[in-house]
């Protein structure tokens, strides 16, 4: 049986739903680049897509009525598709955290959820359910930086063997009573036992958030697993390899 990796991320910032939302999105960005599913970090990919898009539109304007439209390059098409899918996913993750009590997220790298190559289980600490727009961006950014630094410096994660290009599936565990629109409820879903598994616990040292004791899985003692339900994002993130001159 493959050894399970456990990582605890200690944060000094007070965590609310907005921070947890940002942490999950940042982790997805980190994972896609760190596990060689994208040729560039997501923020660099987004910048290139936007710049190339502007240049293409400008070129088409000058050539209008002169020559036929030039098709987008294959590399730019793939980059644009990934960027579009990620922005859609992040927007809905943000919406989900604003209406639901999220306990955990499961990020699967593999063609199917049954036999994945790798699984990454993020457990969130109980958070204040504030309006997402009220969260100080500086605190959220700081928490994201500390999480990424912890993950990068972890020797076990750093020693993982490379994997081939594959799909990313996103599952989120939230209260069964949550009103969720975009994510699809999966009542019978169970986290897979195959593939490499990494469990990451996000924990705040803020005194206000350490009053309630939690189990090793991050679930409050007064909350039952039967009260929780897995929801799957209806979009699959597919990375790509960049070839010479792709853009």
C-alpha cells in the first residue's frame, strides 16, 4: 500500500470562508503547475492569454477586409481553454463558500475518480461565515503564501515522481443541507483508496478559532459525517504540454 502523506499548514491569520475559498483556489493553481499539468503558473498563463488575445484582436482589426482571418494557434487555444475553465471553477468555488459550510475538498489527478493517480485531501478549519467581500485581501494573500511555502518545503511532496498529463476532478464536502446550484451532489461518492494520497490540514493559531475542539479530520465533535455530502464540480480541468512556439 502506498504511504499516505500528511501535511499540517499552520496559519496565524484568522480564517473565514473567504480565506478558505482563496486557499482552495490557490492550492489548485499550485498543484497544476507543481505536478506538471501546466507549462506555466496559472497567473502567468492568464497574463499571456490576455496579452496574446489583445494582440490577436488588434491584428485582426488592421487586417480586416484585407486577408482572411488567421486562426488562433493550437497553444493559445489550449491555454485559453484552461484559463477559462479555471476562472469558471474559481468563481463557483467562491459562491459555494459564501452559502455553504465547507468541511473539506478532494482534488483528484487522474482520468477517473475510481482509480486516480494522486488524491489531495484538504481539510478546512471551522470558519466564520462572514460576507466574502468583507475579508481583508492582505490576510488572505498572506495565508495563501504561507500555505504554498509549507507545501514547497515539504520533502515528501517534493520527492514525488512525475506523472503524465491527466485530468483534474474537484470534489467539495459540505453540509447536506447546503443550497448548492452549480456543483453536483454525489450521495454515494467515497474517496478512492488507490493512488498516492496526501492529506493537508489547514489550521489557524488565532485564539478565537481554537475554542472549538475538532477531530483529526477537522470535523467538530458535534458534527456527524452523515450530515456531510460530497459535491462534484461539473467541469474537468485538463492541462496541456507546451511545445516550441506554442504561442
